[in-house]
């Protein structure tokens, strides 16, 4: 089975203390991720306007077909975001075992959403 690429959504509008309208933490994180992910096809970077977790910049979301979606906040370090995306990609259904999660998927976790294929009760 071929693994689907992970889509990594990054809020471009998230603003850290001291940011002005022109330069925001979300846009800075997105630019740093774009540099690091250039040439990779396993993680697709997507800049979005807002993920509605505005008080905890920067917010990111990990999405892939048939996997749980994870939304995390307080993302600052691009290498940690990529590490989380790689662990998410390697997981069977998006749920990374607790002991293997980076802080972004522990204390930074805001929500997880089941895949469309998840049977309802
Ligand atoms: S401004 Fe980033 S989540 Fe709303």
C-alpha cells in the first residue's frame, strides 16, 4: 500500500507578541517550513488564513486520507513541526502512540477529528 502524503496546514495569520500586521509568526513558520520541505513529496505544506485557535500561535493541522486529523497549537520550531508530521505520516491511522509524541502532539494538542471512514456508534 502506498502511503498518502500528509497535508500540513499552517495558519499564516497567527500573531505572536510584538508582531505587526506585515510579519506574523504564522507566516514566518510557514516560510521556514517551506525551506525545509522543499523537494519533499511526503509532506504537502498548505498556508491557511485561520484555524480558529488564535490565542495560541502558531496553529497547525495534520491531515491525510483515512487518518484522524490533529490540530496543534503553540508551534514555534519548524523542526518540531516536521518531526510531528513525520510521526503522523508513519502512524497507521494518524494516532501517534503517546510515548512517541513530540510536545506539539501532547501539550500543544487542541483537538483530533476522526476520519470520514470512521464508523459511527
Ligand atoms: S489567527 Fe491563527 S488560528 Fe486564528
